[in-house]
């Protein structure tokens, strides 16, 4: 947990459903759309995107996850089960640690994005392309 907490203090990038952060006073209906996407049958499409991203990254990097305890080199099925359970229960977090990269991907049930902390330049390049391949946008998180 110390390693995760330290990584959460590092620079963060987002694989997001939207190309930029929505300003609170923009007049749009972000929260209505977010609620709908997370609570309707549309959540299955988001789940598939998030699982696909993690699985693709597992092809490049040694991964350990924190979900009901630590699992080193989890099976693809375990990743899908974790994301499904978290989305189905509307609670929880999946932490994906890239062991040799010293980077962390965080999936929270109530977000339309994945957060990536401390990715190297090379990892950023791969992650940006993978995000794009799944119809998501890659950007530096706003502080």
C-alpha cells in the first residue's frame, strides 16, 4: 500500500470518455449522462473498453492487481471478473500496478475514465494508442 500511496502522488494521466474535463458551470448535462452510462445497459460497453485496455497493457507489462488482496500476473478472466463485480456492485476500486514500470492504473466504479499515475514516456505512448483504439481520449489530468 505504501507503493500505491506514493504513486498516487505522481503525475496523472487520464484515459477518458471525453476529450477534456467538463467545467462545472458549462451548462451541459454531464452528471445526467454519466449517471445514465454507469447505471443503464450502456455500462457493459464501458466495462468492455476498460477490460480491453487492461488486457492490452498486460501484453506489454508485468502486472499485479489489488482486488480482494494482491494477485501477481492475474489471469485475463480475473481482470474481467474484477471490473464486472466493481461495476455491478457500484462500488470499489481496482488498482493495477505495473511492477517494473513503477506506474499505477486505477479504475474506480463511478468514473468514465481510467487514471494512470507515473507512466514513463514510452508507456504514455503505448497507453495513448491503446486508449484511442478503445475509443477513449488520453490527456494529462488537471490538478
